[in-house]
C-alpha cells in the first residue's frame, strides 16, 4: 500500500500518456521543490547560497510553502531548522499530518544533493512559478476581453495587462545582485574623466544653458528632474528648450563619429498631455527663427526681401525635420502606457532623454490609486523614477504648484508648494522652480493718477523685464542655487544672461 509521501513523490508518474494528451498541465516540478527543501533542512547555511529571489509564493505545493516559510522563520531567529525541530512546529497542522508528518520531512531531507546544486533548483522553481503567473495573466486578459460589454476601452485593457506584466517582470530577478565597488569606482572615474575633457562644465547631458551646466554638471542618467511652476511661468517653453538642445547635441555627437550615424544616433522623447504636437512644433519654429509664435499661428509671415520670415521658417523646418525629437500628444495617458511607449522608443530610436508635460495630467493604474489622488500621484512619481532607472536616462517631468505660493510676498516657490503629494519631492533627484518677477509686477500696475507709484512701478518693470530665475531647490547629487535666465515671451525662448554687458545671448552650450 502506498503512503501519502509516495503519492506526492509520484504525482506525475501516475498519469498515463493518454491523460496528458487531453489537457495541458500547469508547469511545476515537485522533485525540484523536495530537493531544495531537503538540502536546506540538511544544511541551513545553504539557504544563503541560493540567492534572495525565491519566495514562499514560488512553491507549487501548499505544504512546501509552509515548510519553506517555517525554515526561513527558524533561520532568521538563529534557530536550527531540521526534521526534528520542525516536527513540533507542525504537529497540529492537518495538512502536514496528512502528507506524512515527520516522515515526509525525513524523506525530503534524504533527497539532499548538497549545497552546490541548490541555486540550480531555486532557478527551476522560480522560473516555473513565473510561468504559472504568466498563464494567470493570459487567462485574465482573455476573460476580460470576452467579458467586456463596452464599459472599458480596449486600450485600457491593454494597459492593464501591460501593468501586470511589468509588475511580474520587476517583482524580482535571479540576475539581480550587488555591484562590486571596483566597478562602481571605475564608473565614477570615467565620469570624472568625461567632465575633465569638457573642461569641467558638464559630465551629464547638457541643459543648453551655461550657468545651469556649471551648477548642475548637466542632467544625469537615471535621474528624475521635476520642473515646477505656476501657470504662465514658461514650464513647457523651458522643457522644450532642454529637449531641442539635447536633440541637437545628439546629432552633433553622431556627425563627429561619422560611422553608423543612422543606427547609433540617440533621440529625445516628449509626452505632451496638454498641447498638441502641432502646437509644440509651432513653438519650436518660433524658438529657432525668432518669429512671434502667435504670428506663425495666424499666418502673419513677412516675405519682405530685407527680412524674409518665410525663408527663415522653411530653413528652420528643414533643420527640425532631421532632429531626433519625437512627440506623443495622446491625452490622459496612464503611467503604465508612458512606460510602455518609452520602452518602445528606446528600442526603436535609442531614447536618451525624456520630457513629461505634465505630471498631474497622467493617470495611475491601480484601483487604490484611482480612488485616492495622493496615492495616484505617488504611483506616478515612483513610476517616472522607475522609467529613469530602467532606461538609464534623465527624465524631466513638469509639475504644477499650488496657489499657496501666491499668498506670499514675494511669491517665490518652495518645496512645500508642490501640489497633492510629498512623493514628488521624495522621489525626485532634482527639483527646479521657475520664477518670473515681471509676471507678478505686471499685475500690480497702479492707477495712472498716482504718478509716484506709477514711476516706481515702471522702474520695477524695467528691472524685471524679460528676466527669469531658475531656483534649484533640491539636488540629491550636487549643489542647489539660483540661475538667472532671460525669457522672451514673444518666442517662448529662454537664453543665458550676459552678465558682463548686462544683456543676454543664446547659450553656446558645449556640445
């Protein structure tokens, strides 16, 4: 007569070939689970040699989950976990008694093959568990598609599935491990050498502004940069200035290499959730030509031979045509969709710099986040930081500020003004604010009958005219400070300030 132990050990062998043809079996390997558990029971030290990716949930049999969980508890407390000690722990557990009790523990301990093969068996168990989860995701996807009555858009179903797949991929990996300090120091030295070759100005991606590059050293891979301001401060304009400068830099780099430029060239991505791609293109043309963006939209383009604006537009459009800058103007994207599309752009066009305009227009994906705005923003900022790390690129995300900033005098923004969630400040590697005194001074215009106040106001307006200030309020990997820039409202273009002559000039960034 077969015991319960024999039944578990031979669960697969009892099936005939005809039985297997009738259905597909869920992937699992009882023997691998038994050998791994037996090896740990024989030598508790072996649990430290199999890696930290295997969890209780990855075992197929419930009794194996219980045994592994008990072993981990014992080892964490510094106790010995073996058939004798676990016998008392499980003596009132019906499932354990049914499987054979202490006899089953002795049976799997006898299967121990030593510590050398434990990693191999852990990999097998983990891989099969992921396969089972993939099957579950696939079944959910099919059932949701069949059960959809039109309440949920197909794109939302796709995004939901993509989110589940991403969660599955990022839960843990048997390949993850510590990085040797030797390798990390080597990377740090390489970065320092790169900065030295550029005369110490930048060791990351250029911002396009000299003073900003000197303070920050450029934007760095895997960093999440938050650019925040009140409406009409020029967030989109500054972000486009960044994007255009970086895209041009990538072209210059590839021309210098001359080999394989088409395959190697890097690209810039812009997710514009507020403005259309056509509106952004108009702004870029205005920046490039110096022609008022409103005039371009209204078609007020001069063809005067002395100042042929139409020719300027044609020339600028040809230059922008070859610039590796891609715009996605799909509204109300989820953070999952952004991640998927960014990955696709990375794969197809070597994405190296990403702009999100703007953070509060993104949507979360989890049900909990949808019912709580603070949790939703937290999910979004964590997702943006994950994109920056996964793709190893700088991500610049624009953000609105609360109205609280306008209750102060002067209304200079600070970290507490970030709207809706402290997670924005927490997850960001860098937080920058845009402050334009002219914007607020203009709204304080006194009555023309008060000559003294009008004269004082005009003097303030003259001082503040076209001036802006970039406030670096947080910089996890460097200094903070304020950077003066000039902002041309007509062309929505930011420029470096020429301090020596009290004028301004286009940034001649070191490309």
